[in-house]
């Protein structure tokens, strides 16, 4: 395809493309997805190709409602139903044991499948028009920052797909939280747009966080290095304990460095002109989450030698923000 993807709000066009096995960029309230028919192995294969995603990294299947989930999974535990009733549609993905109808390619051969019911009105309308689920990873090249605007998708994947459905700026701005229901107790696989506090509030007990090895990740969004800008990325909090990082950074001219800071954090040598500052009130953190990825992209495109970020308070969405910042800074 030599033309660049068009951006528009034509749901029928998006549905038609998807029915014919093509991929479409779609808005969700978390991030934009690169969607294809989850039951069409050829469409799913092209998702991996377009995204340059390793085949061991399974995809999330998107459905319009909880009612449709039973078609694809062998069992929905009572606790999952409770969570779904409270937080679907929304920024929550749940992993279940799958039925054979789910193609191996979607789940990378796993006997489980990740399912999400997104809340974005355009995603909802689109899913209701279709008689198949949509497999949709975040619509970024593997390892890069997830897209939260239609133009992010167009810029990075526009040469490989023909249409991006424009749903505006993604209001949550961080990928969905993933909870697995395939063992005896629910397990948190990825921190994301639904807070742990909200999940534990519904379940009525603490949820364990999966700490598996990153060489055999259950959720490769959990790979140590992920969500990364191309520009060198430093965590202010890590520099405090590393002379080497501090010296590395001090050698760069100050106009070549940009900063993304929370609250009152100060970093030696930084001047106000290149600082994005987020507030640490509950409202401020929600705003920070929704603009984090767009801000990182802007800084990444700003031709700096380094981006320095400080961490958010470790509560609510701050946990997911910090997770993404730590992975972006991972070597
Ligand atoms: O918010 C989101 O979840 C976005 C929007 C588009 O829905 N999607 C998204 O997809 O973030 P992706 O592919 O970038 O991340 C999906 C994560 C991966 O880390 C993958 O390993 C994990 O979900 N995953 C998928 N199927 C799984 C399974 N059966 N078991 C465990 N993890 C799974
Ligand atoms: Mg992703």
C-alpha cells in the first residue's frame, strides 16, 4: 500500500474493511488499537506483521459486552463476573481459559485468552456492528510508546494500513489493567488504566502482582524494556543513586535536555523552558495519565539528547504511570 492511511469517523467503512480481513486503527478509551478480525488467521497474522511484533506475544480480543465472552472461554469465575459488572466496559482486560474457536495465533499458542470490553463509544458501536471479535494490540511498532491520538497511528503505521477511525484523544491514556483468572486466585499481570485499588475494592481482598521472569513473560507488555522513546531516557529517581548516570547527563548541554516532572520535583541543571510538569493531586494524576504518552512522543520528536523524568506518587494511576516510566528507562 503506497498511500497513507486516511483518518475519519466512518464506522461503516471501518466495519467493511474489517469484514474483508483488513486492519483498521481504532480508538479505545485507553490507547488506539490495531484491529483485525480475531477469528480470521490471515488478518491476525497481518497484525503481527504490521506491528513487527514477535509471535510469542499474544493479543487481546475485544468484545462489545460480557454476554459474548462465554462464546470464547470455558469458564468465567464468579469473581470475574463481579469485576466485569463493575468495570466493563472499561480499561480492564481479563484472561480466561479459552475455547478451541480462538485461533492459536491470537493467543500465541497459550490455552488462555485475554478479553477486553472497551468503553469508547466508537469502539462499542463498531464491535456491535460486527459478528466477530477484534484482536487489537496497541497500534504502535513493538516496543515503542502506545498511540493516544489518531495521528500517532497514522504517522507510525499509516503506510501499512488504509484507515484510522478517529475517536479523538484517548481519555484514560494508559493501556488496560490485565487480571488473570486462570489460577485459583486472580493475578494482576499488568498495571494499567483501572487502578488496583478499584479492583481490590470490588473483589474485597488484595490481589497479587505477577513477578515472573521477563524471559518468559506471561504478558510481554511486562518485558523489562518496553514503551520506550528513541531518545535516551533517564529517571531522576535512579540518578540519585547512580553517579554514572548523573555524570552522563551532566556532560550534555542543558538545552539538549527535556524534563517531565511530577509535583515540586527539581533536577539540578533544568530550566523551566523544557519542563513538562504534572500535578500530583488525584485530578492531576488522571490528567498526567491521559497525556503521558502524547507528551513522551512530543519530547521524543523534539530532537533532544536526553529526556529526564521523575516518578509519580505510587498510588492509583500513579502506579501504572511509574511502571511505564521505569520500562521506558530500562536498559
Ligand atoms: O488497553 C489495551 O489493553 C490496548 C487496547 C488497544 O485495547 N491493547 C493493548 O494490547 O495494550 P497489547 O497487545 O499492546 O498488550 C496486550 C498485553 C500483552 O502484554 C500480552 O502479553 C498480554 O496482553 N496478553 C494477551 N493475551 C494474554 C494471555 N492469554 N495471557 C497473558 N497475557 C496476555
Ligand atoms: Mg502494546
